[in-house]
């Protein structure tokens, strides 16, 4: 505090030493002068501030705007616009890609389906070519619920078998057909004399004309009676047709126990058969069975091949692997089959067949039934199958199967 007091005293001493100035001007005048000078000095300053301040404000505003403008992330805005455009383009591209992906997903599927179908068709063609070059194995594979049977096992006191026969359209073979009468009647004449009412030739592509002009008067139970030959009968005029008529009558009458049948009426129209009256009847035995089918639109029938002239059942089964296309007769065993036989007894035979075409299908069913009928023609009563499957259709292949009672059965209602 002493230092500060000393300073003040020095100042006071200096002031006291200053010379005295006396001015007698009135205080009001001095005040007015001072006031005027102050006004004069303030006027320029106000004028300067009037233009400087707005100018500075404008400059400041522009400067601030510039700073703000510079501080705004224009790149970000542009990026947002570009991003938005990119998103729109991406959305469009994604939509296009999705559409293309969807299309590409469909097209390959369609291509795959087409390729699969082509492969299946080629596989089927190869299989059909392997099975047969003919229609017998081209059109016979069906769903297992749609099996068609060519033999029957019907045995009932209310059923009566009407044994008939027809010829192929080329009259090459006689085909036995069994009409099953559900009424229990035994009058075969009713059927024999109007066979066209019970068998439709258009269903099978067969001929019934060989029996036209013949009237049956027989008793199937007592195996008696005769056949009346009309004056306009001419079907047996040639030796070939005479032999065919003999085969047909054998299929019709031998199952009832007939050993011969007499003719009456215009017997001279029988040609070479006229000298055999009564006509001895027989059914050829030890024959192979194949299938007759006149065309795709016709039903097939089992047919015994009576001109084979084969010595034993092994050769007979091998012969069943061959087609006879000119006569619309087709194989009943696949041509790639390996066949072996073993006779268990005089009544039972075991037959083994190996083939890549054996399955639970119509073709295999037809093979089994043809073998059964062939075995029956050789005198066997049962067949044991070894073909690589346990069943086909209604057949249980794990046990012996009895030979059929009827061939080409047709149930009459």
C-alpha cells in the first residue's frame, strides 16, 4: 500500500506545480462550445456508420450464406440422388433379374421336363426294341390294376363252358375261345348256331365265316348228335380250309368228350372231309402258345401254334420267343430270356426264366399264362415258376400254379 500512496502524492505535487490558467468565459458558453464540437465530431461518424453497417451486414450475410453453402454436404446430396437413382436402377435390375431368374428357373425346368420326356421316350423305344420289333411288346405294358387275362379258372355248378373256336384273319391258325354261360344252361347249339351274336369279329380281327352253312344238333352232356351241312356250304372246298375246319371242330367238341362227329345233309360240300363221316376229332398236343393280335385297335388272343413240330418242352419254350409277323402272331416270351426246366413229376414242372424285361406288368403276365397253357398241352397239371418276382397280377409265383381251365374266356351275362 505504501508504494501506491507515494504515486498519488507525486501526481498531486506535479499538478500543483502546473501554471494557473484563468478563463472568465461563462460556463454556459463553454458548455455550448463543447457541445457543438461534440456534435460536429459525431456527425461524420454517424454518416460512416450508416453505410458501413448495412454493407457489413450484407457482406456478413453473404459470407455466412457462403459458409453455409460450403458447409452443406452437396456431395452427400448428390450421392443421395445418385443412390436413389442407383436404388431405382437396382430395383429395376433386381426386378429384371428376378424375372430372368424366374424365367431361367422355368425354362430349365421345361427343358429338363423335355429332356426327361425325351430320355423316357428313348428308354421306352429301346425297351420296346429289346422286347420286340413288333406290336406285341410295344403296346402291352400296362398299369398293374389294368391286367388283361387270357386264361380262366372259373369252376362253378352254375357256370357252363361253351367251347368255341375261330380263325385268324389269314386263316393260318384256329383260336379257341371259351364262352362262360352264367345261366347254367347246357344247350351249346344255341351258341354254336348264332356264334356271331356272342363273338364280335371286329373286337379281335378274326373270322367266323368257316362255320357258316353248318347247323349243330348235338348234346354236349351225352356226346351225341350230328352237324347238318347246308346246300350253300363251301368253306371246306379246299384242302387247307378242310384242315382248318377239322381243327375248329376239335377245339369245340373234344373238351366235352366227343371223339367224332357225323355229318348230315349236303355232305358232298365238305370237300375232302366228305370221305370221313363221321369225322374223327382231336386237339393237337405239345404245342407252344403265342399271341394273336390283328392290330393295335384289336384285343389279343392266346393261340396254339400247331405247325411247330417241336420235340420237347425246352425247344417249345424257346420257340415262343419268336414272332410270326406276317400272320399277326407274336412272341409270348422275351427274346432275351434264358430258360431252364426241371420236371418235378409227371404232373409238375419247374420253369425258370431270366430276362431284364420281367416285371409286374402285362407282358410278364402274358408270358406266365402262355407257359401255363403250353405246360398243359404237354400234360402237366402244375407249374412252379422261378422268374425273379413273387407275383404278377393275381398269380402268386412263390407256389405252384395249376394249369388253366379256360382259354380266352369270355363271360356271358
